[in-house]
């Protein structure tokens, strides 16, 4: 048996249900498989953004995860007892609901699942519509593989940027530049979060090319 498999046997329990060992979702239970999701379970997934994530969560009354996938960061949101909006149009949203249920959370007025895509295309939901029944300030976590700038365009004329904080990943240098310019023009201070040096030792399964996070907080 390999050292990697020995460590997994020591760190993780038998069976389908596992407990996240570290990070913002520490202590929450999931159905993640140890073979494919060990980074998540150890709290190493997107480790670079954890400090920024917690900072944005603390500032907000409503927490919004756009591109929530199986709900890894949604679990950290649910720990706060604040309103949570999880945006996930794919079938994987059923896993998100199951992972939340493991921890005693069900969909209700304070835990909302939005299955439409967020953006400007027909049938999509805009940012302005997404938050219309929610309490400011807002924290947006966004990972949607290419639609970041289009999403920002849907904030609308009635959106109060002073009540929003953003943390999202861009997937090309051009998109990053567009998003930074837009946010700065709206009055945000933008911080580019560099990928951790340890990714040479502990790589993530990211696509090739540009993948980098940025954090935007309105100037006070």
C-alpha cells in the first residue's frame, strides 16, 4: 500500500460520509470521495483564498456562492447562520443539497438554491434580481469559468456597490483586466491573489492557462 493511501486511512473514516479537517468548512460533513476530493477534505482546496473568504463573509449579511458546485464553500457559509444563496444550474446541485442536509440544513427562505445561470443571456438571472429579496451588505463568491465580466454587467443601475464585496476567479488575462477595470471604476480596491507557491508540491486539478482569484472591497 502506498504512503498516500496509508495517510488517507489514518486521516479519514470508513464509509461515504467524511468530515472536513481544516479551512473555512472545518468540521462540516460531506459525501466527498477520499480518492477524488482529498484536497477538499484536508482544507487544501483553494487555500490561497481562505483568508479573503473569511474577511468577505464577516462583512456581509447575505452570502452568495455563484458556481457552487457540490457546495464545498456553501458549507462554510451555512456555519455563519446568515442568509445563503447557492447558484448552481447543474445536476450536481443535488449533491450540494445532500451535503447541506448532512449538517442539518435544508432549503428555506434563508438557504436558497438558484438553478438559473447568472448573467445577461435570455433565461439567465441578473445580479440585481438575484439579491432583490435579501439584506445588504452582500458577499459574492464567483467561480463560473469565463462569464465573470458579463455577470458584473448585470448589477444594474439600482445596485449599490458600496454594499458589496467580491471574491472571484478569472480564467484568462483579458477577463481579469476587464473585471479589474470595471471594479476600480465602480469604486473598489482590487487585490490580485497570487497562486500559492506550494502548488508545485500540492497541485490542484485546474485547467491549463490563467486561473487566478481577485478580491474587491469598496473604498470606505
